C-alpha cells in the first residue's frame, strides 16, 4: 500500500514538474525578461523612484512630448502618451508625482521599436506627469501638469 | 483565467502599429470595499509583445495603470500575416497570451 502510494506520488510529482516546465517554456518569452522592479514601483517620491530606476539627475529635455489632456474629467482613466523623436530610445518610464506610488509604468524598447507609447493611468488628484526617457545610456525627462476634476482612487 | 485581450496590429509604410486592450481589474490595494476592508492589490505587473517570436516591447506596470489597461506602441518592420503575440503576468501569477496576425 505504502509502496504504491510512493510510486503514485513520484509519478505525480514528475508529471507536475514536467507540466510546469512545459508551461514555462510555452509562456515565458525566449528573451530574458527583467524582473519587476519592486523598489521603483514601491517608491513614494519622485526622487526615490528616479533613484530606483537608476535615473537620478535626469536632465529636463524638450525632445520628449507628453500627449495628454490638460484637464482630465475622470482621474480613473487618463490617456497619456509619450513620444520622442530621438533615435535609440531604450526605455520610457511614466511617473505621476502626486500618486501614492509615482511610478505608473515603464517600457523597455528593443532596437526597432519607436519611442511612442500610449496608455491610460489613474490619477488621485491634479498632478505633474513626468516622462523619463533613457537614450544612449543617459536619462532625460519632461513633465506636464494634468488637472483632475474627479480623483481616480476613491472607494 | 482572464478574458482574452483585444489586439489590433496594422502594418503601414514599414511600421506596425499595435493597440492592445487587456481585461483586468487592476486593483490598487488602496481601495476599501463596502464593509471597510482593504481590497487586496491585483494588477498586471509585466507585459511582453513579440513579433514572429522576437520581442518588440517589454513593459512593467504599477497599480496606477487603469482598469482594463490600454497600450499602444509602434515598431519598425512587420508585414501582413506576421504573427504578433502579447502576454502578461499579474501579481498573483495569473497569465495570459494572445496572438493575432498583423493586417
């Protein structure tokens, strides 16, 4: 009885591992994917976030455009886009200064992907939205104020 | 299992424009339910897009991305009929991959 149980466990365990590996192989992209940057997403201030991103001292630049409304009626869904005409942009991060955790999203752009991303974010209140762009190993940033008439983080 | 994503990928003049609409609650972990308990955070953390198996975008999301996240981006190359796959993982380990043909 015991032996059978052991064998069953063994077989089951083996199958489970195999299934996991197969699933991992199927779903995980072949390219190495960066770990979710917990310290950057947990940061509470712009400075902490920039530090966690390794972007401390990012210079203001006019080469980045933030496309977003000046006034957002609904803070739960604010369309924000970041566009840059610069070549060789490697990464884009989107920060909202007055949110509990400023970092909203970060994007890694492999060569060939244009510096143009759009998404929708939640904003608790009127705030500056900051786009940080990594180009040629250096960080640059720009900001735009978006006025929110109805916050997006209420219950 | 989450609902499928809506993905549109269109190639024009050598550039493929991709628009993705995911179906996800994106709970921030800061909201309270009617009885005053915190609703635990549940949000997409990572997203990857691949064109014919080559990664064209990797993204990390925080809780500030809106419910049912929308994402649009562009990459060079891509022709009609090519495969474009988008996959995401959330903080509870749920994942989803959807694939479309570029048109």
